[in-house]
C-alpha cells in the first residue's frame, strides 16, 4: 500500500482510544489515487478495531473540496456518520493532493452521537462510564457571512499582504461569530468554555490579522471569566496556525471538551521552559490535561522557539528554531510526567519547504523511543513573521502507547 499508516492507542477498562496518522508515501498520483490509498487504509484499521471516528482532519495544499469529501464518504461507507472532517489548506508548496490525514477514534460499547450546529452535523459526544467527551470540528462563521463586494484592495507591509480596515473588520467579525457559535453548541449540553480542554484555531492569512484575533479571543474569554482575576485562568491549550479553512472562511475552530468529570481538567498556564502566553497577549495555556475515555490525556499547545520572556529566539536560524522548539515541547512533557513513547500525535508546522527539509534531516536524531513520534508535517505560516517552525503534541499518561503497522 502506498501510504504510511502510524497507529497509536491507549486502553482503559471502558474504552480504547486510537490515533491514526496517514500520509501518502509518494507525492505523485492524482487525488482519486491518493484518496483511495489513504482512506482505505484508515477504514481498514477502524473496521478491524470496531472503532468510530471522534475527530478527523485532512491537510491539503489546495481546495479539492467536493471531490475529496465525496471520495472519503464513498470509501468510508457506513463509517461516515455525516460529520465532515476539518479540511485545512496550507501553502501551495505542500506536495500532492493530500498531505496527511489524522484520525482520533474510539472503540467501546458506546457509540458517539452526532452533534448538529445550526442544522449541520459538526461534532460528536461520547458517554462512557466516568467520562463524557465532546468534539466539534470546523466551527466557523461560514463563507456566506462575507460579501465579495466588501473585499477591498490590500496594502503591503514587510512583504506580507495586510487587509484594509474593511477586510480586517470582516475577519474579526468572523472570529467573534466563531467563538459564539462554539459556545452555543456547548450550551446544548449545559456546558460552556470552562469544559474545553483543547482548541485549534485555523486562521487563514494569519500574519495579516493575528493581533486582531487575539483581541477577539481575549475579550471573549474575559467576559466569560475564562481569563480570571488574581492569576486564576481556565484557558484551554490551543494551536493558532496559518492554515485556511477549506470553505474560504477567515477562521475556523476545532475543540475538545470534557463535560464529565468536569473537575478533571487542569490548565497549565506556564509549563516547561515557557511562561504564560497571556503575558504577551495570547489567551491559551501551554498545556492541559483531563480524564478521557482511555486514561488521562495531555494536550501540548502549539509551541515555538520563544523564550521565557515571550521573545522569539534563533531568528533567521531554522535549525536553531527547530531544536529550541523540540526542547520546549519535551520540557512540557517532562513537567506532565509523560515520556516520548506516550506521544500519540504530533504535528510539525514548517514555514517553508526548506525548513521542512531541515526538520526531516533532523528527525532521526531526535530523542525518542521506538519509532519516535508519529509526525505529520505541514507547510504554512506561523503566528509571527520571524517564526519558522511550531510543534503540537498529544500524549496519553499512564497508559503505554501501543505501536502497530
């Protein structure tokens, strides 16, 4: 099979969590060929383990939306419950019609129930003894909230296209609507953002409006008490990265919430070698952990070459940034008492193909156990112009990660 499949899993007395990372082995081949290989491989794993999808994301260099999702649905057949995966568009330099697919699945006596958000299947809720686990995917304001007539010519500064006032306003309005829409979905289950353990913020053209996005999120979290007083914060772990939602929206959000046991969530505002990101205006915790169906999961936020004071280090030095980033991530894992072999998923976000090549050359030398982390590599902009590399990771504590072919 012309696809690399990396399967990691954790098991408790009530459920098994399965993490699949799938990548085409060769860049060549059309969309249909790659989709057949990748989705057939994933479907075979899910069926062999009697597993259901909890979350799925597809990284791609362009927008073959309708055909890609049609092929996925056709191949998955009964595994497709109607919830579309998050399809995320990186830079055109990403090779092949599909760069990678990540799936988080569950195997247990219970089945996830589909969650509708504004009449669209947008997530799942799973109830097992001792845990109620909720996921939402691709929550956005949607492209219909933008009128093409409102898109004004852009200015340029520092080599990056910047939106004019009109376009910036539309982006912030979408961010506000996205946050409110996710909150509304949580309210369906008598919950709120205090139950959210992890978010992903997919931000198209991130360098042109990341500061505005941060203001929107900070205001939203402050109003809800997520950003509290006297250092009492409940900010989820998060990744904010320059991958555009496939529907053309400026932003979209994925999230994980643990509704029960609610008091199981721990937000690590500072961890490893870095202080709280809120000190420089970004409302997220360095990591979070919570009870999940197969044990206790640690979510490490998107992490880059940033020092304890919030300053970028190793500017114009890709290798230096890569090494510093890995040190920062592994320091967080050490603080949460998990090892390399407990890592179930990892994403390396590289600004250019040159950075990706340097990282690929370094990967085999990184400290690891067995085959190392299940890396997926994506080419996209990071949240600061000078940042070249970012990493996120998910690990399962006290349950040994199983590795299979």
